[in-house]
């Protein structure tokens, strides 16, 4: 059913159903793959709207898309570098790793002194 977003739990979209049981005035969405059901509404349209409204998921997907763009830019920058710049980048990364190790050692030492 294309009007429903994929299941937030199992990410499938083929087995989603809008259920309306006789004798009840509510509609809900059920995933036939993982069994999750929610998005209860008094109309079919309301249940669909609730199922499809996911502000946290939308924000996370936007952030992932932004980070994919940054990664692609960084990849392009690295693949077009000449050997001298690549060598400098390796040295900088080595320094960063050494500084991370020093910071971790300082934290471990400090926690031993404070007993945390
Ligand atoms: Zn599911």
C-alpha cells in the first residue's frame, strides 16, 4: 500500500494493512511482517496520517542525508588530493589518534585518582 510509509520497526512496506474491525469505530495500521500495530484513528485517513507522522524519524533521516553529503564531499576531496597533501593528511590523522589516546589515558588516570 503506497499511501503508508514503511514500517518503522521492520522497514517493510509490503504487508501493511489498515484494519477496521466490525463493531468498533476505530481504524489501525498493522504490519503483517513484524506484527506491530498502532496509529489508531476514527477514520481510515486519520489512521494513515498518524502512521505517517514521524518527526523524530524524519529529523534523523534528514541528518543522515546531510552526513552522507559531507562524507561524499570528503571522499571527493581525498580522491582528488595529490600525494603531498595525502601524506600531510595521514600525519594529521596520526596526530589526532595520538591525542585521542593521550586524552583517554588522562581520563583513566583521573578516574583512578577520584575513584570513579
Ligand atoms: Zn513491521
